[in-house]
């Protein structure tokens, strides 16, 4: 199931956050799946392109925010919510 979908700065790309913990990068003009990011085993609730840094930032149900480079698919960093315990 789809959790969220966001269009990118390049007008033909769509970023889809999924309840299975993955994020998919689609070219919706050609209807092809370009990349899949396996983020977590819990639902990914939101994702966002940061074009100037070439990042995809994802927030998920495990109370973390993860950052990936969308060209290299490299996992860059993770921010953890420490206020819930």
C-alpha cells in the first residue's frame, strides 16, 4: 500500500513511500521503477527530495529520519527521536 507520494524537481520523477518500509523512485512518464530504497521493516510515512543535496529524506514509524543519496543509493545518516521512550 502507498503511504505517500511526492513529485520531484525533475518533473518526470515520483517518490513513493510504502507501508512495507520501502521507498520507490518512479519515472511516471515512462512508467518505470528506477530505484528502490529498503528503508525499514515498518511503514515509511513520508519522503522528500532535497534536490540541491541529491538527497531523499524519509520518516518512518520507528521514529527515525533517514537520508539517502538518490544517485548513488548510499545511506548517509539517520536521526532518531529520543523524546519517546
